[in-house]
């Protein structure tokens, strides 16, 4: 455990647990909203048992005055509305001797596994307190308690509750406000927990921030990028992207259709895009496996599509409701034949907006499929973020002039990108084909045509100017962390801790995984002697990919573990510290 | 009749309980699938089968969780492909009793194509679909059997699409046994499943199985179901006419044909690989 | 396929899963305070499934009675399991208790008849619906249900069992069956009184007992 934690900007981690109707997620979400209201940053991760309703649940929150991108290595506070089956969350809620647990004595003792960590225990009769305020719920007590313990202003609790309970009617409001106040007051009796210093009073002018999940952000991002058609098939944990797009697309003149399966949804978007409408679908690992054939078709026929893969535990059905970064292989390598394609990975929840928007832009510009590697952690975590600025890139594909004489759809050009005619344009009709073809698009088995088209498709991706967005390169040092996606937040924090100790290290968080960028990476790693490739999967997929695609400088190590547990800052920090000393 | 030669000893008939595993279902309390599980076990006991000679094959969804809740061999495969996996299993191991479990999403949406061809191919399987007119496991999206005006997040205002009629499709595609059952009558359903298993060829049983969480109004189904007013026919056209005009609540065996099941011989050829070399010899 | 128009909105349930009157049986529960204790309309009675010729023969009678108790015991045990998985410990324990009681009744019949194992019966145990008189209806369950609800279910079933035996006591052509049925009817009536006394000691659920602020959860 790092003793330098105090030097880092203050933050506080709190978990709320309970089961069967306790309303844990609601309490957690409200607490997050309270923090947002008070001008704090924060995020909430959800974890649940396998039951559809009534299961055990945990809301895992972290707050700070600086943007929060990942969970900490431990929790300061654990509130257990009840303890039924909560031991299953033991690995996800690390506690230690400085942590405090609050539980309802009526519900029995906290699980042994938490007690053993040395956390202090403070009883609070949630159920009794709620009974004493007729019409109130125990989770409101927990909400008030949580707010009090974290040092959130009470006015923010009131403001959030008033807004959220407005629908329930007057009596509910009064009762639950009272319950939250009771919880808030009870915080004073809990053994001291370091509180986050007040930076802003309630309602202080902070630039308007957003409260958003990665899945919502991804949906919004593609709409910003110009997508107007989506074909959807539900799958955990991607369904919310589609559910967000369903009402949103019609508002901007687009539409979403529910397909019968992933084979249908991906082929539908290829069809829509062939018709000139930028199109998207969202899925997870198992769905992506099904979509592989049609993605190859989009490569061969040069039809732009965006496929968002919200990664989950694999392989096969795997662990549907948990995060993992184990779809790198299939994304960069999964197609049969020589089939280059674009792979983009957002590296924060806010970046889920910009990165998907960028993916639409790239796909349309290069008339190619783009796979976006998001993950369950981003997708289903709700965070307070600074509104991501519109990157101003909207998908637009090169089109031929109307009635162009002797139009060749797959003409060999300098850039490799050839104008793409849209059905309805007179004089430039063509047949898109998965079969190899000549410049006019007619099927060909000729060696010359095959080589020309393979070169064209490879070139258009390889020589495109991706600009600065290909990666986030931060810091200086001889030790470099190379990572992508949701490990980035933990890596950033690890670097900040190392920096406070005087250890200099740099971060390269790849946003563009494919095609590889040899010159850019070489420049980003100039002077680096030690590379630590960090990722959340079992076989080191990014590590192997980098070694295959790049000449990497110096010593290269892989630091990795599979899901479902996240990569925590301290894990990376320890690696940095040890390797710097060695 | 399945060709399993080993059934439970007549002296101590096997109980339904013997087919239930210790693993407690995660289905919501009140879910119709609990009754279907009970019907499975009763049907297996009624037929005097042994757990080790039965394979329960499923896809993805609430209904597809059923294999692990039995003591039979189970295969929890991928979404929509249970019929394919089951066909492969039965064709390679005709001695087994193979029962396939699915839901309306898994079976009629992504599984639709395999459904058509399973009916056409007529392998000796029993296909049980627990239909609750919704995608339960992914939190409530419309399925092919959902009414057109049912509001959901993925299809706000309803899909506006006609519902799928799986029983008619099954007939048209060549299924040899078509029945509809209701989870609220576990004993009756057990009888139908037993008859389905005993009938050679592809036997299809649609079970109306209410979803208390996403379709609580389906509690009313018990007021709407009725025994089918006429006994089943062996005339596919007549059965199709009946099915196209019923309101979806006639319960019972609706069609029973005489098609011979598809089962290419396996394990019959006795040649050795070296016997095949002559073809290449000069 | 059903041509009935759907009467419920699926998506709204996430926000506030309150029982809407007339749509769910729990609508009755929320007004439990107003109703006389123990009063309950049997929901499984269906005019369309009129009782078949269920009057068992003399030799079948006790086997039938045994099957009733055994089925009831098994059903309560299933309920207990489902409640346990859904973290409703109190109701799980209550159903476990009810299951044990039914099992005792079943065992008593075995002992009375000198049977070493459960008798085979060809009769399909049904009464006013698709299942036995004492078998609880699964659609009455709710993962947040309270002991009061569970006891209401038990009361309903005991009354059905009592009424079934009362019916047999009149309708059977066999004097021995009539006598046996009368005896069983008295026993079931005793069970009814027992459950009623438990109900008197059990708190009536408040309005909003089924409120769960959290939405359903993805799993697969």
C-alpha cells in the first residue's frame, strides 16, 4: 500500500451493498448525482449477482475534485444495507484497517471476509430508522449517510432528492428527505474517515458537466459523427448503446431497427451504408464473432461501417456482465484473407464520445469498416465528466461527380481511396462485391487485379493521416507504459503517484490499434529504455500485437491479468517502482 | 421411440426427483420455467429413462439455463444454435434421447433459420421452446412473438410487426409433431413432452411460460388457455388451417405425422482405412 | 398466435414497478389492510377447466391423498429455494416450514397405510385448475413478498384441500371413501384454523411493499 497516497489530490471511495429490493443502485446513482451537484467529479461502477431482480448488488463509487477515471485500490467506506450474499463482492471491495464498515445490526454481522481485512465496524439500524419515518426507505438513510461520510454538502442531497422524488408525490418526498437527513446526521457518529475537503459549496458555479455512461457516450459519439442508421441485436453489455440510439436516431432524421440476430444486424448496416447512409451497430465478443464474415465483406467491397464492441469476459459466453480487454486479437486479426481494417479504442468514458465520432469519420473517409473496442467497464460505468468538445470531424465519403464518364468504383488512386457512388446517382452505377474485382468492380480472379486491389485497400489505411488522435502521449521518462482502453485511467494515476516519488515515466495510450503507426510510435517512444505493456487479458494480446507489428526499443515486459477484476493503479504503480529500481 | 435400450429397472421406477439437480435456478420467483423444469423431470420419469442417457441442449436466455438444473447431460451453447448442436449430437449418437430447450428470442429470432431446417430435416429430437413473448435475460426487448404494440426501449411504441407463428412455420417446414403446452399445467405439459419424446422425428412443443418480471400481465394466461377443442390430426394442411385461425391458446398435441426420422446409419461400415488404398494404387 | 393487444408497457417498469390495479394479483395485497383477514379470492379457479372425474376409487383414495400432500410439500420446497436465491430469507424459511409440515402429513399417510414407499397413482392430481387442491400457484410469488403473503397462499391451499375433501365426502359412491374424506376434511379444517392463527400474529404488509427502486439486471 503506497504511503504516498496523501500527497495525491484527495479522493474518497465508498461502496454501498445490499440485496433483494434494497435499492442499492438507486442509492448509488443518487449519491453520484449529489456529488455532481456539489461540483465534484466521480464515477459509479455496478456489480450484481446473477438474478434478474432481487439479487445482491454493489454500487462502487469514487469521488474527487479532479476528474476520476478509475476505481482506487481500496475503499474507505462500505455501507451494507444488508449482508446477504455480499461476500461474493469481496474481491471487488478491497478493505483495510483504515476502512470503515457500516451495517444494520438487525441484519447480522458483516461477512467474515471483510472483517478479516481489519476494517472497523460501526452499526447503524437502517431498517429501524426507516421504520421510524413512515414512507421512507432504508436506502435513503444509506444515501444520507454516504453523503455525510464523504463530506458532501447537505443542500446537494436535498436538491437531488427533490428532483428525483418529484414524481412520487409529496409524502414520499418529505419522508425520504427526512430519512436522508437522518442518515446524514448519523455520519457524525461513525469512526473518522478522511473526508474530502470542501472545494465548492453546493451550486457553486462550475462549468456544466455531464453525467453519462460509456454506452450512452458511444451512441452520442456516432451520432455526432454522422451515423443515421443502426441495426440492433441486444447483448450484454452493449444493449444500452442501442437503447440510447433507438429514440435518439429518429430525432436527427435517422432510424434504428431491431434485427433477428447479429448476422442480420451487421449485414443490414452494410446494406444501409452501401445506400449512402453512415451506419453503426453495437455488440460484444460473441456477437462480434458472428459479424466477422460481414465485416470482411465490408473490407472487400469497401463499404464503411462502424461496429462497436463493448468487450466483456471471454472466451465464448464468458462472463457477460464483467469487463475484460480480450478482443484485441479478433479485432486486429479476426478476418479471413488479407483484410486490413480500422480498430479504434476510446481510453476514457468521455473519450467514448470522441473516439466513436472519430471512428465514423475514419470509416467514411476510407470507406472501410472500423471496429471500436470499448468495454463493459466504460459501457456501464456512470461518471461525471467535463463535456467532451466536438472534435469537429464528421463522416464524409468521397463521391464521384454526377454522370462522370467511365466511372470506376475501385479505381487505383494516389491515396488508395476511390470515389464511392451512391445508388440514385445517374451514370455511375456499379455492383459492390465481396468477390475480388477489377477497377470497375467486375469479378476477377486475375493475379494483377488481386494485387492491385489488395495494395489499394492496404494503402488507403496505411497512408491516411490520422493526426494527433492516434494516441495520448503523456509525460517523459525512460520507462514507458503502453496501454489502451480502460487500463489508461489506472495507468495515469499510477504515473502520477510515481511522479510524486520522483520516478519519471511516460504513457502511450493507443487510440488507434490498427493500422499500426510505426513512425509515430517510434517518435513517442524515443529515448525509452523500458516498455511496460499493460492490459486486462490473459494472453497479452496487445503485447503480442505490438511485438508483431513494431520494432520496440529497449526491454519490453508484459503486465497483464484477465478480468473480471479491474487493473488497479497500485498494481501498475508497483510495477513502475520495482522496475525503476532494478 | 428413442432407441435407448437401457431404461430404469421395473422394480424401482425412477422418480422425477432423480432428474433434478442440486443447483438452484436463478429464475425470478413465479417464472413459468420452474414448472417447465418440473414437467421435464416428470416426463423423463414417466418414460422410465435414465439421466445419463438424456442430453439437454440449449442456447442463451433464461430458458436456456435449464440443463444445469437437471441431472442429465447438458450442453449450454451459444445463442440461437441449440438445434444445430443437438442435431450433431443426435446424428452422432442416435442412442441418446436428445431434448432441446430454447426461448422465443433464442429460438425464433437468431435461431429462426436453424428452426426451419430442423423441421425439414426431421432428426429425432424434441424441441421445447419456453415462449414468454419477450427477451428476458437482456432486460426486456420484443421478441418475434411479442405483440406489435408492446412498448420497449429498443422498439419504442412497439415493433409494429406481425407476430411470428412458430407452430404453422414448423408444420410448413416439415415438423412431424407439433404441440402447444402451458406452464401453468405442469402435469399436462409433462404428458405432452413425454408424447413428444416418444414420437419419432422432430417433435416441437411450444410452452407458454409467463415472465413475471417483464410481462406481469401474462398471469392472466391461466384464464385464457383451454384444451384444444379437437384431437390432433395427421393431416398437415388441416392442422395448419386450425393453427392459423386459433387464438394461440389451444393446448395439446395439435399435429402428429408419420414421417420417418432422418438418421443416416453410423457405426455400420466395417472397412478398415487400408481397404481404401486400392483406389490410388496404380 | 395471440391477437390480444398488449395492455402493459414493458419499459416503464424500470422506473417504478408499482402494481397497477387490476393487472397484477398484488393489487389485492396492497389493499390488504381493508380486506378482512384471510379473505382471498382463489385465482386459479377457471370455468374452462371444469374438474374432470376426479373422484378416486376406494383403493386409490389414500394414494391420492398422499400425492396431494407430497405435491404440496415439493411445491413449497421449490418456493423456499427460489426465495433463498433471491435473498428473501424470511419467506424462504416460512416456505421451508410449510413444506416440512406437508411432508409430515404425507408421511403420516404412509405410516397409517403401512406403506414403505410412496404409492404409485395413475390419477392425475387436479382440482379446480391444473394442479392438486393443496398445490400452491407459482404465479402468486413475488421476490419481495412478505410472510403475510406466503401465509395467504397457504391458507388458500388449505381451504381448497378442505373443500375438496368436503366434496368427496358427499360425491363419492363409496362409503369408505366418504368416511375417509370426512376425516381428512376435518384435518384440513384444522390446518385452516392453524394458518389463520398464524396470520393473526403476522404483520400486514404496507402499501408499496413491492417497490424496488433498482431496475432489472443483465446477466447473460
